[in-house]
C-alpha cells in the first residue's frame, strides 16, 4: 500500500491540459485581431492548429488503448512500485540473498581495518532485509565511536551505495546545528501558524520522500536533550510524528550516530597504533587499546541515558588505523582515481612504484585526521600536476604515469 503517491491516470490529464491551452490560444487570437495585431494573430492561429493536432492524436490513442488488453509482468510491476516508493527493485523482488551474503566482503573492500564494525552492521542489515528483525523498529541502529578519519562516515556512505544502490540515500545531519531546543523544527517542521511551518525540514520530509535511507546523525552528543526524545521514538516505534501530525515511517531506514566522546584518548591510541605492527609492541598496544575502549564505554554510559543505549543494536568503537591499513587505503584511492580517468574517457593510468605506497602512508599519517590526508595528498601530488600537464599538452593519452620515491619524496613521472 503506497500512502504518499498516486497511480498514473493515463492520457486524461494531458487531454485536459491541451483543452485548456486551446481555449487560451483562441482567446489570445481574438484579442490580437481586435487590436489589429495580425502577425501575432497569425502566430496564435498556427499554434492553435498544432495543439488541435496533438489533441486529436491523444484522443485517438486513448480510444485505441482501451481496446487493447496486455499482460503486465512481475518485474514490470516491481519497476513501477520502485519508482513510486524509492525502495530498490531487488528488495521488491526478494532476490537479495546473494547480495546479502557478499555484503560483508564488499564493505570490507571499501572500509579498511574495521572488521568488527562491518560484521555488526552487516548482521543487522541481513536480519532487517529478510524480515527477521523487529518489524516495528528501524533496520538497525548504531552508535559509532573512534578516532577521526578511520571510516565511520565512509561506512555509512558505502552502505547507501551497496545496499540501497543510491549514494543519495544517505541523509547526513550535523547535530552541532541542533544544540538548542528551538532547532527541533529543522528536523520535524514547525507547527501551523509558526514562522517556517510551510518550509521543508531536514529529516521527516527527506525520509518520507526516500522511504529507504541511511540516516547519519553526526556528533550526536552535541544535540539538545529534546532531540534525544525524538530519537527514542524512532528507535522504539520505528516512526516519527512531524509537526503537522503526520507519521513518517523509519522502519526501512538504518540509523547511524557518531560521537566524539573520548576523542583525546582515542587520538593518542591512534598515534601509538600506527607504529605498533609486530610482536611485543603489537601485544602491548592491544592491551592498552582494550583499556581505552573500556574507559570509553564508561564515558558513554555516563553521558547517554540507559533507555537510549538499550534501544541501540550496538555501540561500535572503530579501531585506529595501522600503517598497513593506510597503505591499503592508498592503493584503494589510486584505483578510484584510475576509475575516474576511465569514466571521463581519459586514457590515463597511474602506476605505483616500489616503496611508494608505504612512503605516502607515512607522509600523510596524522592521529587527528586518520586517512583523510591521503585524498588531499593525492589531489596535490597527482591530480593537480596531471591537470596542468594536460592543459599544457605535456601528456598525450594513452599514457601510463608512475608514482615513485626519490630522496624521500614522492614524484610523478
């Protein structure tokens, strides 16, 4: 049952529109004749003839169509319903088993060093998509914690692209914008009679249109307490009542919240974890990391109300990235860059020379930023130089370019 859409009504609407247009043209033509503006009257006459012809064709096609009876297949029905509701066809046809089985592997190919987080989210998605979870709650709800730049937001993006097959299905809300109680209207709208009550809001209107979405509440700890009351309703009942009294369904959404609680301690562990690769150093760091996680969970329980935490499917602490993780991310970023070249019909390929991956990982590492520096580094050292050389005709595709290390510096040749 589709609550928010109407099914198409054939050609009747178009016929009414052409009838109205025809009357307008006839009136305009008569007025032009009265004003002795004969060139304009002649133009209206020609347009009138064209509209009449279109109208006759529409009426003829409607009569012909009424005589025909066709067969609509199940995939065709699924296509139409998918367009109306925004729910992927794969869900409507219940042919997701293969995709769900491969989901963990696909997410792992995008998100490096976060096996535990990927496994927890994948399990929740599988339960929800197969109808085994609580039918009155969202598909899943998680609180993500961890150092900056380790993949919290990137995981949400990957889920939108892989599971929902739509990058635009990610609804991202910066909760620092909702630190005051009156800002709640930005999420659910303003009551009738108040300023802005007709304006579109950032949450309920968007979810109502999308039907199937990943809702990301960034830095949720900065939200006003009234916002948490809204979240409790979503997590407990699977819907939210907006300011106009309409219920918005959240049962086909995945709720993800991120928090910067304990960021100082997490950043320190990120710095230590980068170099702790082997044997004793790795063992010592693992013990310290477990202690840090235990302390962080203590902070979480002090900050968030028990009724809020108890409604979540999980609180996930993302791991700091090791040097080997950053090296893998460098490879992924270069592959993505090569894919963009191909998509733009540029016959260019970036190759990685010996030792360059590790060099970039070390040059870009920052405990405060995680892997974020890699993309900026590649933009500065690869994309911008290639752009300049293309403009100067110093590169003529097809061409293979190599990133290599010389005297501790990464060069492109």
